[in-house]
C-alpha cells in the first residue's frame, strides 16, 4: 500500500462573507421585513382603490402563456362591493382551462395581502368571450415576435 497525501481543498473561512451585506460583515440585526403593499394608499373604506387592486393582479401570471392576467385582458373588473371585500370578474383563455384553480388561488393571495382586504371573490365568466384582441399591445407584439399568430 502506498502513502497518499490528501490536499485540503476546503475554502478558507476568511474568504466567505459572514453576511450578505455591503461589507460582508454580519450586523447582528435581523433583516427588516417590509410588507410589499406597505406604501399602497387606501381610500375611506380602508382598502386600496379598485384600480390599485386590479394593478396588483399584474403579479398573477398565466402559467401557460407567461404574461400577467391583466395585460392578457383576462380581468374585466375589480370592485369593492362592501368594506373588506374585493370582487374580481375575469375570464380565461379557454373554458376548460386546467389552471383555473391556480389562477384563482394566486388572485386570492395577492389581493388578500393588500391592506383592508379580508375577503376575495373571484368570479369566472365567459361573457364576453376572451379573444386575442383583448391583449395589451406590448404583449401582442412580444407574442408575435415569438412566432405566435395573435
């Protein structure tokens, strides 16, 4: 049997930053957690405006197409029928969309995280039926650039 020398390939501890800070030094303080909607203005009912609620739904991306549901023209309206309640009237690209529940859940999570929103109702309708004419111009241009006929 021959003697083998093992080489230490581990990283020197001094080469690894202690924390993800500009200096690499741990400040000892916990990272500040800011609520994503902390600066969103609210109206007299304690909720954001219907337009701000609708804009929040831009965080919901249609998993099949890869664009948000507002710019795809899927969201018809967002209303506040009573204090603490948000109602979304929207459609889907097809009646048998297998991702209906995913989109429903994402709408509920996003709007439910906004100030003053205690209850979210998502109503799906197919009247009027969705068409590619409802897509925002920039999305249509990008889809065409990818070879889609929209």
